[in-house]
C-alpha cells in the first residue's frame, strides 16, 4: 500500500505525555517537520524549557539542552555562538519566556542573536497547576486569580511579540495560533521561515503560537480552541510584527 503520510523522523517514537487537546504536541510536530523539510536533520540543537515541555528532549530527534526556567535564550546564544554551523532553537512557554525569562529573551533579541525561538503562549502556567501568567487575559480565572485577572490587582497581559518587535536586533516576529487547521498550516509556514532566516544568517526570529491548555483552563479541547479564537486572539492579534 502506498504511504501517503508518515510521521517526521525528527520526532522520536516516544508517546507525548501532554493532555488531550494540548497544543504542545502540534507545536512539536510543526517544529520537527520544518527542520526535516529544510534538510537540517542531524544539524540541530534544541533548548528545552521548564514547564510542560520540559521533556522535549524525549521527543525531538536531536541533541537537546535542558536549561533552567527562563534561560533558554541565553543557552541558545551560547550554543549558537560556539556552533555557528548548527541550527539552534529555543522552545519556551509563557511562564518561561514572558515571566522568569523576560530579561533573557529581550537581550537575545536586542543582540540580534541568530537563533529561532518558538514561544508557546497558553495564557497560564500549565505544569505547576494553572497559576496566572503575564499573558493571562483580564477576567481569566487561574488558581492565583480565582475571581478573574484584575487590571488593578494584577496588571495587564504582556504582549511579547509587539514588545520584541520594537527592538532593532529582532529580524522576524510573527504570532500564529494552533486552534484550527488553517491556522496550523500558517504556523508551519512561519516556523519554517524562522528557521530559514537562521540558515540565511539573518538574526533573531521568534514565532509566538497561541496555544490551548484545556486542563488548567477547565475546558474541553473544543471549547479551548474556541477560547483561542474568540478571546485570546482579540488581545493577542495574529500577524507579522516584524520582518
Ligand atoms: C527558577 C524556577 N522557578 C519556578 C519554577 C516552577 N515552575 C516550573 S514550570 C513553571 C511554569 C511553567 O509555565 P509555562 O512556562 O507557561 O509552561 P507550560 O507548562 O504552560 O507549558 C514554574 C513556575 C521552576 N521550575 N524554576
Ligand atoms: S497542563 Fe496544559 S500545557 Fe500542560 S500538558 Fe496539560 S494541557 Fe498541555
């Protein structure tokens, strides 16, 4: 029988530990497919975050550094500068990138490091049980904002793509969403471009992916996809912010 589709060999055969309806699995597949399609298998170093994707090293079929929470852009900087011929990517959640690692991501972008960053924005701290993240929406309930996030008490959601796009060192910043098939296809294109930029030596690229966390949002996977479309993408509009 003719094979019409097969899993990319950039992913191992390990089963994802992610919850049903979680976007991390889709994001992993897109990153892996992009690397394979660009002919870079065997030439990649990944940086795994702290958060639900902490076991990314079990899934990507390449060398993966597991680094402290928030430090992925700093580790990616070191990996790329010492291995300029390798393709280096950092994979980070919003707690990781927009909270504890705010300084690292800003300065890596400002320096124009020739790396690719995949930013999973699921508006919550997933792994640790659903605490408020910098990206939690106003009114959104979390274990640390049980009446809903309040601007007065908790401040406003942080828009990392918009912020990083103001930096001269950033080459390409795009926000996509993983809530439906057309958006997944657009995300794949963006991820591929972010890796191609690195191959071409163009500097810092980041793709933000609006993602689901049905478990901590207390939603079905279907409702979580609707939440991305109807609520998250109003506050975090999709599009290219730079490049
Ligand atoms: C220095 C440090 N502070 C806090 C933690 C606890 N911690 C582990 S994962 C996490 C949040 C992860 O959220 P996010 O980065 O959004 O990823 P997600 O799990 O949602 O994919 C926190 C606070 C830690 N591991 N290290
Ligand atoms: S807790 Fe949320 S982010 Fe973590 S695996 Fe489950 S759905 Fe995904």
